[in-house]
């Protein structure tokens, strides 16, 4: 018995979508990089909370927010890499996951770069009140503690390592996306029609007869309820 054409198309796409050893290796690399990036982000978060950097210009709130957002994406990439290593996902689902993951990671790195410690940290600054009133005195200079530069250097290292690992994860996801697109070539399918067949709906209605009496006598009217 000859199989339907649509079934042959689906089987052909799934056969081309089976992960190769190279794709399994990239998934394993993503798994290791995700763990490394997550450890670096946790270390960066702890440094900001424990160091005197958190008291400068309110910068710590923005930095921690960016770290948490990037950590959420890294956790997502970690979960996806585990699924890719253990399960053969459908081709179209893998394409969607890789596209979303690569896009979000690359986009979020822009905000993460804005939280990177710059030259303004560990420099003398003035803590102006907000809102500042006209004619208010100029606040004195505040000098950060001497160990501030050491903390800033450590934070640069941990955030730099996390950003580097996240960049590689995003590039790997982008590479997997391109590879799956060219391997499946689902856009070249000759037919996207649904399989032929007959779909039957059955509707059942039940009627009940109710007699209503008024003043002890039958009124002669019948009600039909559906």
C-alpha cells in the first residue's frame, strides 16, 4: 500500500532534522557554557551586594536587574541544551526555540553592557538630594574606600566572563538555527495540505413534554423543551 504524499514529506523533514554528532556537541558546549555563565553571574551579584560599589550613585540596582535578566536567559539555554541532549525535538519546534533564544540573548547583552563598571565608579562624587532645590548648598565630596578599586576589578572579571559566555551561547543558538534551516528545508515542501478524510459531527437533541395545569384543570397547552 502506497503511503500518502503528505506523510512522506513529514518523514523526510524529520529524517533530515535528526541531530548530528556535531549538533549534539554544540548542545553539550551550550550546557557547559550556561553553567559557567550562571556561576559568573551569581558571583557578580554577590560582589555588588557585598562590596562598597553598591553605595555609589545607586548604580547597583540597575546592575543587579540586568544580571538577573541575563541569568534567566542563561537558565533557559541550560534547560534547552539538556532537552537537546536527551530528546530528539521536532524540527520546527527546535527552529523556533533557537530563534527565540538567540534573539533574546543578543538583545539582552546590550543592556548588560550598560551595567558594566565604568570609570565613574570608585571616583569621588557628590550625593545631591533629589529633588534639588534652587540655592541649596553643594554637598561635600564623598571618597569611596580604598578597596573599592579591587572590588571593581573583580566585578569586571566576573561580568566579562559572563558576557563572553553569553555571546558564545547566542552564536551557537544562531548557528544551530541556520543549520536546522538548511538541513530540513521545510520551505521546499511541495504540499502543505492536510491529510484527506471525512470529519463527521453528530448532534443529539432530546425533547421532553410537560403538561401544565391551572386551577386544577388541564389548560390544553403543551410546552416542548429542547
